[in-house]
C-alpha cells in the first residue's frame, strides 16, 4: 500500500514536467529526470491556473517569463532527483508491510 502510493505520487510529480510518451514507456524509477530531451516545453509545463493567469495578464517581459519557467523546471528536476534517490521502494520493511 505504501510503495504504490509513493510511486503514484512520483508519477504525478513527473507528469508536471516530463513528456507523456517518456512516462508511458518507462517505469517512474527509470525515467531520466536530468535529461532535457524528456522535458515538456515551457508552455506545456504545469504551473497551475493562477500562475498562468498572472503571467498572461501581467506586464512581465518575455525574459522574466522565460526565467520563471526555467526556475520552475529547475525546481521540478531537483525535487524529482531527490525523490527518485530517496524513495524507499527497496526497503524490506515497506515491502513486507505492502504484502
């Protein structure tokens, strides 16, 4: 129960910035989260409705918008790398608990 929940959470995180075809052809633990060719484009990156509204209605320069998307992508990659390395899917206690 715990490992499937962690895996599902990680898949949801990845779906915010990784291309769907990469997720469809790999297990979440095998996705190369540091490979930029696996990333969605800036306009497809999930940032939330309110953030998208703010960006489109504000007087931000294209450079500021680009920096924002770059920072969001950097955050997503860092979070995914950390989670991928620390995810306890091979923990024998959790495996036993899921049985």
